[in-house]
C-alpha cells in the first residue's frame, strides 16, 4: 500500500477516534466535597453582624427521589449467612475495629467520589481530600488489570466506557479495610465498580461492591449526585487520633 | 439562654465526624470556661484548642483541652485555623460539654472572643430558619 495513502487512512482513523472521544462526557473539573464531616453549620458574629454557613453535604448521601440512569439499589449488602455474626460483631466494635477511626486510609469505595478529575483519552487522574490524608488514583483506560502490583487500599483500577457512562473497576485490595462503616468487611476477592454519568452539570456516582467469597450478591449502592464546585483543593491537615483512650462506650460514629 | 442551650443540643445531636459525642462528653451538662488561648491544633479528625482557663463557676486556672469538629467542616463553614491562631494570647470563653471523666477537657459548642465576636455550631434546621 502506498505509504501516503496509509498515512492518510491512519490520520482519518485518528480523526474519527478523536471525534468519538470528543463526544464522550468530560468529567474533568473540581467536584463537591462529599465526605461526611458533621451536620449543621456555624453561626458567626463578626463585628456585630451574624453570618451563617452550612456546608453542602448533599453529595455524601443518596440522592433524594432517585437518579435517572441509576441501577436499582439496596440499602445494605447481602452477606452470606455464615458471615452475619462476624459483620455484626465488627459493627458493634466499630470504634475499636475500624481502622479509619484511628486515621487509617478508608480505601475504595469509602474514599467516595473524587474531588478533582483530570480526564484524557488514555487515563483518568482522581484527586481526593480525605481526613486520613490527600490521595490520588491513576486510572488507565485498559482492558486488563496490572499483575505486577501488591494489594492496596484503593486497589488497581481500570476504566472503560459503557455508552456515556464512565465505568471504573477496581480489584486487588488489602483486606483490612471495610467497604462501609457498619462493619462491612471484605475479602481479597472484592471488586468495586464505580459508575459516573452526567446529570446536566452534575456528576451522578454509583458504586457496586462485589465479593463472591463474602456476599450473596453484589451490593449496588444508591446513586449520589455530586455538584461541580469552585472549592479549590487544599492540603488536608494531618490526622492525629486522640480520643480512643477517652471513649466510655461503643457508640457508633459517622465515618464515611 | 434557654434558646441557646436548646440550639446547642440540637447541633450536638448531628455534629460529629469521628465518634459519638456522648462517648466522651456528658451532653446533659454544659460548662463555660474563660481564659487565655495558648495553642491551636488544626488536625483531623477533630481540631483542638488549648487554654489556660477556669470554669465560670470558679476554681483555679488549669490547662484545658477543647475538642471541636473536623477541619473540613470548619473550612466549609468559613472558619479557618487563622480564626483561632490570630487570637492566641487573648482571652476567650468557651461553652460546651464537660468530659465524662471530669478532666479539664471540653467539647466546644460556642466560642466568644474578647472583642465580642463569636461562633457557635447550629443545626441545619436552625441555619435554614436564620436565612
């Protein structure tokens, strides 16, 4: 084949791919802080003037009224019967057994949706602000997971498109994290799928946790809607846990 | 005063990020301490203030440690570390819950600075009413 013709065909193919990529939703940008912090807000009186501020935490919870395009969800995971007692015990001892209480990394999916996304044709960069420290994920558009990495808190992630939905699949997790604050333990077989799609200017976000060793079926969490934000990322203050020795009971806490 | 107390209690019911407030503090009581702000620890999962202070009910001046919410919550409520550090060396009053172990440890509900400025936690419902 004539080299010039081949070059032209490759160029046209490249253009066609670029055009296709251009049609994909672009999730690049800064997104609402969606880690639970506290309820309510703060009233300040400054120079005699009252100022009230309440952080928008809508991205933390399931979207009210459902989300178009979301998969049917369940309120809680379905553990295999033989594991129910173990989960219940973990839940009851959360302040002792959950590593995030003592500044441990929450891992995916408790890390929540990214605060900032940089999207290119080949990969996604996710940036997070978490109480345990600032974190990032590099997610290539790839067909296969890496086989040269050790298990980690956030796992090994790859991305693909399903229509206009961005799908990120993560595997290869350490087993000392929970995938939910109510004692949701998991095995090394856990697979977490995160689905991102656009809802007007907002980003819909839905998580599916599968663990064939521990769950009777995959847990589809309720979808959330994450708003775009102009709240620029800042370095997260260091985490120093100093309450464990003061606890007088095992009351539950809110921990992502 | 009753309104303020009710408001603070409502706030406390939903205001935490790490452990239940009741696991450490006696939410059935309130104490007020006044003294000099000596140090600010702007750390996760809770910030801490340090003071040389004494309760409004009397007693000697002691070193007090005061616990608040997480930095991310303050930041998005327009309160920064500087809000406190610029007052180091100044007198302030803190209303809050005493520790169950009766130590010089307190959960912060309201801070009143020497210049009359103040900040207090409020529930989302009360915040909506104030708009």
